[in-house]
C-alpha cells in the first residue's frame, strides 16, 4: 500500500469513527443542548392568550367537532392486562402513558383526555397520581379518578384542580357519578370501576364547574399528501413485558397502529383499533418518593407535609411506594424540560418539551430542534413518557 492509499484509508477510518460517535453520543448531546436553549429562552413560558387554531376545532386534536369549545375531561385509566381492552381511547383527543413504578415493580398508567367526544363508557378507572394532575391542569381539564395516592389526594383536597373522585376518597367525592361492572374472567375489583360520559357531564355541572374550555391549544398544520408519505415505519417504546408499546405506521390513513404487549390495541366500546396520528416520546427523570429525603433542602415542597405521620414512618408507611416524574410540577420537581421525539406523517422530528414549574397552569409545550412550537397533524396525540436509558427504536419506512 503506497502513501496515497494509506492517507485515503486513514481519512475513511476517521469518517467512520466520527459517524459512529455522532450516532452514539452526538445526537443526545444535541438534544441536551436544545433543552438548555429552551430553558434559557422560555424560562417564563406561559399559556398563550389566544387560540392557536382557526375555526371550530378541538384545541387539542385540531379536529372539527360540535363540542370544540367544551372543557376537556382527563380520566385516569389502566395498563393492567386484566383490564384490557380499555374503554374509550379511540375517542380521546390525547392520551398520556407514563411510568408508575411501585415498590420495585415497573408499571405504567394512562390518562385519557376527552374534549370533542366523551365516550358512553370510560374505564376501567384508576387512582390519581400527582404527576397527572399537573398535566391535566395545564390542559384546563376536569380531572377524574378512582381514589389516589396520598400525595395526589392531598392536592385534590387542596383544590388545585376541578375534580371528580369516583371512590369518594378525596377531593370532590362523587361515587354516585360512576359505577362498577360485574367481574368476568380474570378481572379484579380494580378493573371494574367505570364512568358513563353523560353522568360525568351532569356531575360536573352539578358541582358548578365551568363548562367552557379556556385552553389555548396545540398548533396544527395540514398533513402530508399521501404521495409524500413513506411506506411504513415501526416505533418501539421499551416499556417492559406486557406494557411494551409498538406502533406501525400506516401510509393510507397517516396514522400509527398501536400494539400493546404484543397484541393489537383496540377500544372495548367499539372494537376500533387504536391509531393515533401523532406520537410524542418525551424523556423525564424519575425517582420514588422517600421518607428520608430532604426535599426542602432541594428547594421544593416536602411531599410528606400535611400527611399523617403514619404514612411516612408508621405501620402504614408508603415511603418508596409512589414515584415522582420530573415533569415541571410546581410542588416536588427541580426540572421542567427535557428531550423529545415526535412522530407524524411517518417521519421523526427531534426536539424538546417544557412545562414551567412556576405553577400547574402552564401547558406542557413541545418544541422542534429550532426552538419553534411543534405543529401537529390534526388527530389524536399519544404521549409516551420514558425515563433515561429506556429503549426507544424507530425504523423508518
């Protein structure tokens, strides 16, 4: 090999190393730099004063509907296999799937947000967590759950959000607004709690909650023409075991067919396949709420303040049972932004998320790599929250 050939081989080797280094490290570094940029430029992000969409459309999904100016309702819903298929998701404007690890077991929990359509039945219903309350407040939603963690119940009792508690445990106690189904198959008692849409609307009115929504919304744009869409694509969100979420992009409908734990995900109410138009995968730090942590020393509120002492140290202690995601809540979080990946029109967009922790009222906002608010395709938005190191794999069509 002569000198010229050696130089060419060396240049090629450097190029390969550089490419691999970018794939392994550079992309994450870029995302972190974008997060820092958003923190600096949007440290005082607030909800927009005016609507972000034109016409009589849902401010969340961007779809035209008769109830476009109705206030949204956010329901806590299950991940448990025994409770599947879940009732209502095909009609949701937005769904959040978030880690909810308890006592060393990794599980998730969901929150369906309904504005245009409130299903005839929603369920099974699950207990409240404070992270979801914070997100629901930013959407100007009425929060509906079946009981809750001590930390969530404390927030509901403090009146931080208009709410309906079907279990009568805390907040606005309203067991009359919901019902239990008869147990069948492998269903547990936890799988039998449901709500009827009309009953929830009536209860909300009875409680004097505002019926008209004030949420400025998420911006939307026209979807790509079918000729400009790729053929297929596969997204895997690495929740473990039966919680694994996968999506196959369908070019003709411009949606992502959801598979859950290896089985097609459908709506219990109508058998319809769950197929969001938009998917957000956002990363947030997570930790369990522990009795021996100096939270005030971190500059945040003490989660244990105002709870019975036994919850912290006694025989009924819940130390380590419930988690806290760093999603910009104004109570326990030190972080309020992070990296995000967006999937729409069959393609991936890198970006960030931000939720100002000045209060619970600002919306969870999404930005592209240029720092501009992401414009979604009109249709359902599914948000997957993952913790650092969790696998997220996208195979482009």
